[in-house]
C-alpha cells in the first residue's frame, strides 16, 4: 500500500491526512507500495521519538525553575501518562518488528498509548498556555495516527471472484470509527463513504468513479 493510499484510508480530516503524509514520506519513489506494517512501524516510532522529546522538554522546564511549585503535580501526572504510553507503544513497535500480522494483537498496546496521552491532556487542561499543552496535543495526534495505521494490519488482500473490497476494508473502517469515537471525535457518513471507496480494488475504480 502506498503512503498516499494508507493516509487516505485511515484519516478522516485534512489535518490528520497532512500529518500522515508528513509522517510517511514516499519510500522507493513517489507512489511506491510497501507493506502496511512498515507504515504502522514508522508512525509508532515517530510517536515514540516525540514522547522522548516532550519528556526532555518537560524535565528541562521543571529543573530550570520555569514551573511554579504549585503546578508541578500536574506536570508530573502528565509525565506518568507519557511513561505508560511510551512503554505500551514500545511493545507495539516490538510486535511489528517481530512480524505481528494481526491488528487485534496490536490494539491493547496502542489503546494504552492513547489513554496515556489523554491522561496528560486531562492533567494539563487548566494550563493551555503551557508549551506542554500544545506538545501533548501534537503527540496525541501522532498516537492516534499510529493507532489508525495499526488498525489496517493485516494488509494482504483476500480476493475471490465475488470480492470487491480488499481485506483492510472491514478492519480499517470499523477500527477507525471506534478509535475516533472513543476519543470524542466523529466521522460523518460522507467521510466514511469516502473511506469505503478508497478501499476498493483498482479494477473496480471505474465503477466507483461513476458512483462518486
């Protein structure tokens, strides 16, 4: 699956699609197809790298005395969420590297990652001017992107003479809808219909073009 196709399938908003395309630069040439597990791995490792940078910035703020003593508990609780997310997403990365080929096996890990980001978000809710507030929002989006891409695993198509959609259709659309809903986001019917069309096999594109 190409990076462009993967981003189109899982992203329900322009902001998330732009983040996805920045995270998954074309490999092997523009439009090159790679296993979807590789896309998921890139997104997971990008999220992990960002967690590390956010934790380092937070430690620097605290150690440098930029955070009032009365606010340190909130920052500390936020970092607890990051610690849990980092451990969980590291396991997801290990599973992907080890050849995991089932989305269900990855779900517990990225679910904990999302909850870790939400814990920090709740802790920093009353500190919107803090740099950590904005960094956490960005990290939450990176975690969500990783989760959505993980929901596409496995990527292999199961095609029969009666098959119109590839094997990512049911897995990807259902998981994407559930993840967005659990995070308080929504995807309207138009967005879901577009994602459904994006999962159609190439030989049926002329039919879909007529529907769209």
